[in-house]
C-alpha cells in the first residue's frame, strides 16, 4: 500500500489500523433483509467494507437504506449508485445515511465529478471514480487524478465477464496505474486467484460479490478469500 492510499484508507476507517488490502463486499441483492443478512455474514468472514450494491439501491431505493446504515453503525459503507449526473444530492444523502464513500461512473462529465467532490468536502464523503466500460481507462484515470478524486476502481463488468473472460484487462490497467498514482486503487474480482494476482500488482481494495454472497458454504468460501488475499499482501 502506498503512503497516499494508506492515508485515505485510514481516514475512511476512522483512524483504525486495518491489514491491507481492504476487502469490499458488494452486497448485490434486491431486498433489504437479504442485504443485511449477507452483510452480517461478510463481516463474520472478515471483510472490511460493505458496499450497497447497484441492485439493492435500484430495487429498494437510496432513501430506504437508513436501516442498513443503522445495522452497521461502525462499519465502512460504500454507495454504488452508478452516478452519471446531478451527483451532489447522492453525496449529501450518503453522508446523512452514515455512508463514507460514493461511486461515480468515470464516464460522467468532469462537472459531475467536481460537483460530487465539492459536496464531499462539506460532509467528508469520499468520491470514487469507477472505470467500468471506459474506452481508455488509463487516460480517464489520469484525468480523474487531476480532478483530485479520492480513489479509482477498475471494473470488468458482470455482462462482460459472462461474454468473455479473456477480455478482462483490468490487471494490466492496474499495473500501469500503480506506476502513475499513489491514490487508492480498487479492482473488481471474480475469484480468489485473480484477487491474489491483483494484490501482487498493487491493488489496495478488492471488490468481491457473487459467487461469494449466497449458497452452500459461502461464508467459509468468503473467509478463505479474505485470508488468502491478506496473506498475499504480507508475502
């Protein structure tokens, strides 16, 4: 973990020292009770951060998620609303609901990022740029760095992965970005082996979702994921 990323991550963690990398559980479910149950499972398995995933926000609604925040008052919570425009209300509402981070699509305008960052300066919510489906992720990341975002995430999406596993170039992009910035860099992972490779390339935050959310033995599977990626950072 770089000095720059360590400072931001420590701030999000409320000053607590947490072993790197951060494991962010993307709670991509459609009902609030299921989301809370899976988030509780994730914390037992050792994840560090809880993401209110896009399906949860779309089906339940951001204003209805105060109960999620109340269920985890001391936890770090991330809002993945796939924001493309009118970003300030999302950042303001996230702060009111006790959330620490909000994700904007990197393809959003610079004006959208500036509005979000201005709102974040007022309430302390961090703004993350998600490079999903951007034509030139490294170039856009450089632009986001100049805008002074708080973190950048590399994201090969669900539909993309189902269509072509070999098309995933996020590890290569991660390697290039690690040489360009000390900002926290996150990456979406679909399995433990990929996550371990991401740690070796300098990832600060590992995002994990299905198939680590539901099913037989899922808590043990997720706990193994957490153990292995934390160990990879120490090796």
